[in-house]
C-alpha cells in the first residue's frame, strides 16, 4: 500500500508540475496574429506515459535505499 501511495502522490505532483510548465510555455509562445491552434492532443499520451514512468521509479526509491532488490512474483 505504501508503494501505491508513493506512486500516486508522485504521479499527481509531476502531472500538475508538467501542466503548469506547459501552460507557461504555451502562454509565452502565444502569438495572437496567427489563427490556428497547435493541436497538442497527440502529445498528451506521451506526457502521461513519461510522468507515469518517472513516478514508478520514484516509488521504487525507498526499496533501493533499504537494500532490497525487486523480486517478480
């Protein structure tokens, strides 16, 4: 249960950080003279996969600090 809470907590935190940073980046790059949108929908899945990957490795850190190794069950 502890690993799950660490994973979910780090996933939510990284998700909000990525959303905030991408919002800042898109705001800085906004040009009101151009008409269309960038269409960032296809990249959302890649961002979520990246966030989930980082969260997974962050949730595995306490095990490594205690000297335990991962055993597939």
